[in-house]
C-alpha cells in the first residue's frame, strides 16, 4: 500500500509547512496524496476529506464556517470538489500570516479551475505528487541530477537489464498497482481505475458528455506518448471537432493523466520547433490501455522505444519537481535534429538526455547532442550529454558525453 513507501516530496512539504500559509499537493488519484498529507500533518491537525459526503455537503453549504481552523494545520483532501472554499481560505490567511494553516490536496490542477484562478498567489506553495518512482520503491535518495551535472556515475550498475526495465515500466507507479505481481490482475486494476476516473471524477472539473469518446481517447493519447502529437490525425478517428478534442485533452492534462513537455527555445528561435512533446503520466496505465504484453514489447523495437522513453520521462520529471533550480524541456529543430530531454539548471548549465532502449550505444547516438553543443550552445553554457540505455556500464564517448545505464536514475 501507499504508506509502505517513503515519498521524496515528504521533506519538501514539511519544509513548506514552516514557510507558507497554504500548501497544495496536486496529483492524480491513488498516487498517495492522502497518505502523504497524513504523514506530514501535525499531531493536533484537522483532517477533512471531501470524498466524505457529509464533509462535502458542509463545505458546499457553509464554506466560511468550514474553513475555520482551530488547529495548527487543517488538511482538506480533494479540494477540487468544493472550489468555493478557496476564496474563504484566502480571506482567512490574509487575516493571519501564520505558516502551515492549510494543506490542500487535489486530483486536478486547481489553477485550471475557473472558480479558483490565482487567488492564492503569494500565499501558497504547490507540490506535485507523481506516481511512485523506482527510487522511492527502493528507498533510494533522489541524487541522479546532481551526479549527472557533475558527470559522476559508477563504472557499472548491475541488476537492471532490458527485461527488468520493461517489467518496471509495466508496473507503473500507482502504489497499489506496483505491488500486484500478476500482470492480468494489474491490468484489471488499471482499467478499473480509468473507469472510475471517467464515470466519477471528471464530473468534478469538466462537463464532458461523451464518455464513449473519452474512453477511446484515452487509448489514442497513450499511443502518442513520447511523440509530437498531431491533433488533426486524431479528429479523423473520433466523432468530435478539434475544439472539443482540445478541451478533452486539456482536461486530461489537468487531471495529471497526460503531460506535455515544452520545447527549449532559448536561442536560434526560428530554427527550433515550437510544438510540445506528449507523454502518458504512468507507463503502467499506458501499457494496459494499449493491451501490450511484456514479451511482445521486448521484441518490438518501436513499442520498446516508446515505453522506455515514457518511463525515463516519468523518472526525470519526478526528480525535476523536487528542486526549483531545474526545468525540463525537449529539443527538436526543423531539420529533425532531436534531443529527448534537456534539463536546465538555474545557473544556465544544461543536461541533454537521449533515451535508447537497447543494450548498446554507438558514437552516432551522440550526434544530435554534439551538434547542439557546437552550434547552439557554442561553449557559452556548460553542457553535459548523456545517452541512457539498458546496458550496465558507464562509457565516455567524447568530452562531456557519456553513455549511462538507465538504472542510474535510481541507483547513482
């Protein structure tokens, strides 16, 4: 269960409770937000879940009375169910500057909800809780980015070959699903979870009438993971127009089921592509939606590449979330030179990461990054280039260019 795993965000949230009046933990349902909030809540805190019908009725009928806080911290779980509470919380914390008064959790990005807008600006710390990383399941520290920028990796990392990495990706990161060994039973959990999202949770944040279309859309979007999505192609397979499709996609992004990675646009603006890259937020959900099995994916180069790229994104995104000094991008120019991920540190240093599902790496795998460093960065910013792969050795290929095992994401 979720409380068996120590979450990296626990330290971040505890620190925020000492500094900010309001803390918001956002993330998809079943990622462990409730467990995390109960772990960091002070002993005299007041926990209130809006999944409780009586609590929800209280919040909706008397929002001003609901937010009266006589404890050190009031936890309000699933805040998106009663967005009318947020203006009352704003008034309360404007009258009292004591930090840690409210800890809110939400299964949707509350900044996208019309009733909330930015009324908590300057008073709130936002924390994203993603599905479990492999490092969290193994109780490892989140040190990959530090080691990557320092180019400091072990010479060899064993125990995580291609087959093992695919197995980790199929498990995904939902705490309950991770512990299910049987692949069929795990798929059943994933599909029941999605059904509950469609039938229950979507009504809290969006007026989506076509549930049949939405079910199909989940699978279509999963197939676009790790790609630059073409909405025009999707409209040819679904009976909805582009405006409605965009609305549905944005809703699923706001519910943390899918994500977009923005392009790196700092220089050579005319050359660089402006499109975001699209990712499923959990590889376990993704493989269940697509009906894949592990043996088939192992032998299929395209599917293995898509799955591995999405898996590495999920691990990297969780690491970036922990520290405000990092930002995650991707790069593709108009001649199709592409770097899967670029992480920019606040001092301007750049880390490029190319993902390769196979066991071997060649010098040609570094060509886009070498070109980028020579022609775009031009030695004006420190640049480190990695190719992460399913082998077990760290191999230097050129100055500041390394092949690194994917397992370094959670073991280095």
